[in-house]
């Protein structure tokens, strides 16, 4: 049994996320976690809400609530929606937790002691109308790199270039819209990332198995002239983790907080401490996942994220961990994703465009969305959600191939034999061929899942479903029954076992449907199959089953047109 630590990029607290956010980190991470658990591995799957910085403050102000109250409410909302999508986190934490406060301040102190933090007097935008500095997302304007006119002061959403507020063309306050701005001087702490270039280069070069998308972004940032620069880690904000060196004051930094991109990745570690506290565990229980001297050397750590998050996870966060000089676990593999676009444009949380996670669950159960998103995951390039594609995939893959198989096999058995696995008949050459084909398909599916090739995994799983349908078409038990009821019984016996087999294999993708089919087959043993021959005899003669409810229903043209119209505009 191997030990796997999995984290997905932690979502901002400011509102409910759209389907593009979901497929870019949390959902494929859940797929992998569920698969590894099914294969008998020990898994720690962590995520949290990212609660600091300007997104939280601006959203709270818009909602007319104190920021702490707003964050607590939205954490509860995001947690419930995550449960709705069956995201199997071992813990869903909060970056505002006491654990993250302590660890962020501790690591900052370690970096300072190592000479990796310097104090900088810099110029920042100050708004006369708002009577405050405007860091990060408090300021908007035109991106100097791509010309996008809604770029934020920390990063352009369109071209992903990291920015400083003073870089923006025609800047304006995100609070009041005022352009009455002045550049003023303020002091901040900077992480000397440039001093870590050699260590980061060696570390990234050692990751020869990373996806091309991850490696190309990391090396571009590392080697470009404006890539690996020293980066500010403090901000003039009220909400956040107060700037301290461990438990000591930091002279000159009174009233400032750590920059959200410094403390947010540290929450991956702190979240394990939250998990321990919530479950009555000890420090040793969480440290065995994160401290190499406590056993984390044996852990394989995988991160999941959208491509816009790659620079921070391959450079800034590793610089913090390596620079601390402590025995923290570094990531082994980063699975990054391109963007999922929406019906001819972009999904956008800030602009409310697309289908959002709560809306999706109001329309259809989680498995419908899980299957489409994972089978169309934007791995090698951007992909696009269209309602026509969604309808076609649900109707063909889920309703016709998997759901129809389970329905017609169980109903035929009930009508011709009983609600129990029938006896009689001896498998022949066609059954031998089926076993061989299924064995090959199973190994292909496992290989793609082991390699975290999400779309290929979905295609391999669907191909295994198709083999059962092709077998039924070839042997036609409804016709065989008229001439040779024993042979038909054997064919249906294999098909009933295939339902259980499919339910087990499909559980990482469509957990609710899997559980429904296992319940219908009265299958208490849902262990991952070691070989197909054993798997298709797991339910013995006489084993009772129940005809399942409709596993997946088809989406009508009228429904598709209605949803397409309803979500054509902007979420209000």
C-alpha cells in the first residue's frame, strides 16, 4: 500500500465557482484520489478556501457584511457544493485558520533568518476617493501586455501575466471607480526569489515526468527576464495574516498583512493540521504527510491546478519551502490543465459568465457533470463546453451505453428467470474472447489512471462498457433463450456480473451511479478487480439482485434549448 498526498488549487472565497474552475483542479484531483483509494492506497486529499486578499474584502463589501462573517458563510456554501459534486476531501479547510496564521508567520521568520527577505520602499497607487492604498485587485485597468481592459493589479485574467498595480494603463479604483489616484511610497517585504534560482532550476530539471504544460510554464517563468523576480509578500490591507516573525513583532510592518499568494499555498500544509484537530489526531498524524523526518519521504505528493496557477506552485511556493531550510515535503508531480471555455467565449467568475456549480446541481445530478467534464478535460489544449456536446455525451455514453446495459440485463433476467443470478450453461469461445478483451481494456484503463491521463482514462472506461454491449448484441440472449435457455442463463449470468464490474471501475468517475448499481446488485464486495475472469464470476448462482431505477436519463432537445437560453447571459 502506497501513501499519496493530493491537493487541488484552493478556490477563492469570493462566490461560487464555475464549471471551468471545477474541472481545472478539484474534480480531476477527486478522480485520482478515488481511484487510488479503490486500489487500496492510503490517501490524504486536502483542499480549502482561499480567504485573504482583495477578492475577499471586495466581495464582503459588495455583500454588505464584515469580511470574517462573509468568509465563514461562503466557506459553508462552497463546502456544501463540494459535497454535492461528491468531492471526497479528507478535509476542506480555511486559509484564515489559526494553523495557517501560525505556519505562515513561522515560515516568514525562517526565510528572514536565512536572509531571503528584504525590506523595500516602493511606490503604490493611493486613492484619494477611497483614502487608502490600492493593492492587487483593488485596482483595475488595461493590461500593458495584451491590451485587455479589465486587467487586475496582480495578474491579467486574459493573458495570465503577473502585474503590479502601477503597470496598468488607465488605472481606476475597483472600489469606487475613481481615477483620482496618486503614486505614494510605502514599505513592504520582498521574498528574494532570484537568490533561489539555482535551487529551483535543479529541482525543476529533476522533474522529468511532469506534463509538458507544467514544465513549459515553469521553465518560461524561470528563464524569462521578468519571470523569477523578487516578489512582494506583504500588503496594506486590514484582512489577512498579520506580518510577524514567528511569534515576534516585525518592526516597521505594523498594520500590514501577508500577501495572499504567500499564505495561500502554505494552507495546503496547515490544512492537514486542521484535519488533525477536527478528527482528534495528534501533530504526528499530520506531520507524517508533510515532514520528511516524520515519514513523508514515503509519500507521493500530487498537485492539481489550472495553468494560471503553475508559476506560483513551481516557483514561489517551492522557494518558500526550500528557503525555510526545514524538512517539508515538496511536490512530486503537478498535473496542470488548460482552460475550459463556455459556448464560444470564456467562463468567468468575475463577469458571471457560464454555468456555475450550484446552478449545475439544480439542473442534473453530479454524475452527469462529472462524466462530461472529466471526459472533456482540457489537458493538451483548451476545450469548450457546448450544450449540444453535453447532451450528446450524456445520452450516448451514460444513458445508452452504461445505463441501458444495466437496465435491459436485469429486466430480462427478471422476466425470464428471476431476480437472482441464474444457473446453467457453459462459457465458450465468445466468452473467452470477452474476458481477453476486458482484461486488455482494464489494464489500459489502469495505465491511463496511473498516469493521470484523464480524457484517455474516460475513453478507456467507455470502451470497457462498450465491450459488454457488443457481447450482448453478438450472443443475443433474448433469442438464445427460445432455443437454449441454459446458454441464455450463462450469458445473462456473465452480464449481471459485468454490471458489478462496471460499477467498481466507474466509481472514480460517477460515484453515485456506481453506488446505485452496486446496491441493486446487492454487491457488498466492491474491491478493485485483480483479474477479469474472477470479476465476472464474483456474483454466484442464486445471488439476489434488484432491477435498478433508471441510472441515467436522456436529456431532451427541449431541455437543452431551455438551458442554452437560460445560461446565455451573465449570472446576476
